[in-house]
C-alpha cells in the first residue's frame, strides 16, 4: 500500500483500479461511525477554523478522529 504512488501517471489500466485496506465488517462499521462523528463535530465547531478527519492507517483498527487546524493565507 505504501508504494501505490508509483502507479501515478502509468498506463491507463491502473487509472481505473481502486486500492483500499482490507477491513473486517466490524472495522468498516467502526470507520463509518467515526466518519459520522467527525462530520458532526465539524458542523458543531466554529466554521472555517478546524477540520475533523478519521486517521489511523496503515494499521487498520487503530482509527481515531483528529482535529486539524485550517490556516488561511
């Protein structure tokens, strides 16, 4: 997974492929719930100051919500 960037700009056959981590159904459900929670936090927080994203890959199962500052220049 960490070398997928090597496929950028290669043959057209690779542009139609989608690569994703192999998650169990329980991990997928946990990820969906965390994404919903992150969206809810982003709506409730001060608009335009923070983004909330789900992070934790490359180790599936270690997902968490991360608060990211938006810098405007």
